[in-house]
């Protein structure tokens, strides 16, 4: 039982990733906005549909439009229609210190939910542009302090919404695949240093599980993409192409094995190919996507990487354990396959 | 026996998929949580596929051992 | 009618043989899939001018054919004697250098043919020549090594494509990226891309030097 502790750990961490990943709520956010008009110099009312809010009639909700870095336009009144619906009215001055037509960020703040916003939410147009005059005649307003609310919550992102939780189930497939294939490469090196058939069997089993993880990564990514980007697969997206090619490299590994008759030569050539494949896959997965200008995935095309904006601390709390958990779990699967193959070899030796 | 297990698994997958369909209808407008359900089911099906693959290989190994004895 | 039935029987036999060698069938399917996928990926990534991707795809197919025979012809007994005298490292380095010149010459030739028959939109000729040279190094490294591996199988040509195409994709994508910069009149930052390409070439060379002796053993 002693040497199985890591399997228990794997199961515990994966359960944690599933439970915490599904139960921690999302921060409130703005789903939809219906605007009554767009021209400046009039009162504009907007009907705002919010997400994960629990407004009650009579709650005091403040909201403002971010006109530019210095100037804000506060709502003159707010009327709560529903726990997730409210009406805001803005008394828009005729002159705005901005360009002719602009999409302004809407920020909402109240004591219960803390501040949340939606960029490019409200469109306003003005007849003429006069920034100097607009600033000097800007109406005096009471500043509302932004009070943050404590509590562990995942960030609310437009388009993604709840599916941000897939970070804990789709992304770790790829991480686990890389770790598993790395282990396969290590066993291939071991085989070349000392040609024991058990090393080759380990490399083969690990590669098989690596391919399974890659296929699962593709399929789960496909499901996620269908719901967010609106398509199962797109060739415009470099990461998709690159991961499919990585899979092709490892499919070829198994075809190569089946094409060589002699067992000893098969194991040796397969080990050599496995090592080379991993070395070639590293720039394919980690360098090439960064060279390409744009990507729908986070962390490519000159973005700061998978961190910063894309991954906040609450996500990290589940994301990193999820990677460890799924990786350990995959090693368990690989070990089962390895033990089976070892047993079969023994049986075949005995009966032949 | 093998046949029944297979049918059982099919029924299981089917019921899970239809549950997903229901989830899709009620949650589609709000939070896209069905995507998370879909991803988790995909992973689960992947693991089940591995189990079926391993079981079939084990079956043939057992047969081989029994025949040779 | 009776003269046709042996043909039918022969076709059935072929089918049976094909089915028995399942790996050959899987190999053929993967061959089709890999080729189309590689073509599609390279052509799709290119938004500005298809010339770029087209050039590198043509280059890939030409060089694969040229390098395939690297290990196929063992030649006469004199050649075998020479092989026995030299170490595995000497053999692979000699083959890589020979293939490098071969590939470089072929790429220059296709560049000339492209500019003669299609068009030559290259603005930075020197940068493009450097790109071609770095590309030749990468192609010759990967394809020479893959031809050493696929020579161990019976289906040499198919395995050149199945093993070689996916492995060469990172190099082709970097080459396409670099060519894009050679196509633009305003010279942008390209040292970074050159460094990446050179680094990939260098790492592949190191790995091949380590791995080749294990293939050369028998």
C-alpha cells in the first residue's frame, strides 16, 4: 500500500479541482445593456442585465461611465427591477471631452457586490468636439468610493462566463501530456543506455497515455471553442494547428513501431524517434505560437503569457493543483498499461 | 456478460448526454456552465475508453493463459 | 465472364493482404492526413501573400524527394569498407553537409525558377538568402535523420512523409515568418526570429549527433 500513496494524492487533488472548480462562484458582471438613445445633451436610460447579483428593491447602486482618465459621469438615478436587472439614467452633457463617437466603460458599484465593469458598454455621440469647453463646463458630481468586497470568487469574463472553469480541466490535459511525454523520453534514454525491454515498454505505455491526453485536450478544447468562439475547429488558430501536429508526430511513433519486424531493432529505433520527437515538439508547442502575431488563446502573440490578466490568484489556487492532480492521475493510467504489457511479455515468453 | 456491460455503458453515456442537453436548455442563456459539463464528460469518456481498451486486452491475455494451461 | 473472375479474386487477395498489414494501411491514411494538414496549416497562416507559403511548400516536397535516398543505396563493397572505417559521427556529419549543399542548391534553383516563372516579391534579398540557408540547414538536419530512421522500415517513402513532415513544421513556420519580413520594404526587427531558427537548428544538430550512433549500430 505504501507505494500507492501518490494515486490517493492524485484522486484527492482531482476531486479538489472538480469541487472547488465548480463550486466557487463567479464575480458579478454585466451581461447585456439596452440603451435608450445615443446622442449627448439628453437624459439616457439604460437597462442593465447583470450576472450573479442579488439586488433587492431599494438597494442603493451607483454607476458611472468612464469618459476619460480623469472624468467620470455618474448616473443620476437607479431603479432596481429584479435581482439581476436594473435601470440607470444618465444626464449626459451636450459636450463630452472625448472624440465624436465613443464606447464608454460602464462601472457599477454597491456595498453588497463591490465594483464591476464592462468595457465598451455604452455608446455616446456628440455633434461637435470641443474638449477644452467640455472640461470647463463639466458638471460637479459626488465621487463614490470603490469598496471592494472580500471573498473567493473567479473573475467574470465576457464570452467565457462560467466556462472559465474549464481552465482546470482543459488546460491541465496539455500540461499532463507534456509531462507524460517527457517521462516517455526519459525512459527512451534509459533504454538506449541499457537495453532492457521493460524500459521500452514503459516508454511505449507513457507515449500511449500522452496521445490519449492530447486527443482529450483537442476534444475538450473543441467543446469549449464551440461554446465561446462558435466553431469546433479553426485553422486560423495557431495553437490548434500546432497541437494537432504534435499529435501527428506521436501517431507516427506507433506506426513506426508496427513497421519494424525485429523486436530489438524496433525498440531501439522507436526510442531514438521518441527522443527526437520530444525535442522537436518543444519548439513547436512553446516557441512557434509565440512568434505568430495573433491568437485567440491567452499568452501568445506577444501577450505577457499565461499569468497577469488571464490568471488571477483565485484561479491559480485551483489551476496549479489541477495540473499536479491530472498529471499524477495520468501516470496512474500509464502505470496500469505498463504493468499489463509487462505481464503479457512474461506470459508470451513462458508459453512460447 | 461482455455484451451487457457494453449496453450498460451505452445507456450510461446516453443518459449523461441527455442530461447535458437538458442543462443546455436551462443554462444556455445565463452562464455557459454546460461547456464545463461537456468538457468533464469528454474527459470521463476518454478515461472510460481507456478502461474498455485495457479490459479487452486483459480478456485476451486471460484467454491465452487459460488455453495454454 | 469467366476471364474476369480471376481478376476479381486477385483484387480480393490484394485487399486481404492490405488488411493483414494494417500498419501499412494506417500509414497510408496518416500520410494523406499529414500532407494535407501540413499544406493547409502553412497556407492558412499566411495572410498577406501566398507566394511565401507556396515557396516553402514546394521547397519541402522537392527536398524530401532529394534526401529520401540518403541511406537507401549502400552501394558497392568499396563504399561499405569506407563506412566501416569511419565512425557514426563522421558518417552523419558527412551526410548532413552533403545534403545541406544539395538542399541549398535546390532551394536557390526553385527561388530562381519562382522569380522567372511567377514573380519575385522579395525586398530584402540578403535576408531571404540567409533565410534560405538557415532553412537548408534545418531541412537537411531533420530529413537526413528521418531518412536514417525510415530506412529501417520497408516503406521508406511513406515514412519520410509521416515522420518528416510533422517534425519539420516548426522550422517551416519560422521560415515563413522570416520570409514575411524579407517581403516587407520597411525592415522590421528580424534578429529575434533568426536567433530562434538558428537555436532550433543547433539543438536538433546536437540531438542528432547523440542519437545517430544508436541507429548506425547494425
